[in-house]
C-alpha cells in the first residue's frame, strides 16, 4: 500500500512534466514559424499591397531603404507560399504612405 501511495503522485508528476514539455515545444515551434522577414518591392509603381509584388530580401531592409520617398520594402511573416502575409494592419500601414516599423522607403532615383 505504501508503494502505491508513493507511485501515484510520482507518476502524476512525470506525466505533468511531459505534458508541460510538449506544450512548451509547440509554443516554441509556433514562435519560430511566425518570425517576420524582410521583403523587397519588385515594382514600386505596382500594387504595393499585392504579395506577388515582393521578393524575399536577406539583408537588413532598413539599410536597403533608408529614406522616406518611395516604398521599397516591408517586414512581414511568410504566408507559407513564399510571399509576405498581407494582414489588414500591414495594408493600412502601406497605404498610409509613411514609414513604420514594418514599411520602409528609399529616396526616389
């Protein structure tokens, strides 16, 4: 009987830790998959809210786009198809015509 009294709480603790570790791993995977990345505009006179008008940019988009005249890049999550995910908030920032922490401009050539 004493063994059963010790075994049940220990088993509960082990199972609880297993569930916690699995949940923490899932949260970590979700965080990694929702990392923003930089996207460069392909055609600045095209539709700036069209995900097909962007290509991945591997450098610092703020360095590529250091001014405030022509939209040249954005930071957004990957939509899973290799394009930026255009949320309503991001579209609103793009349409505002002002640089934000997600929308970057360069000097007009």
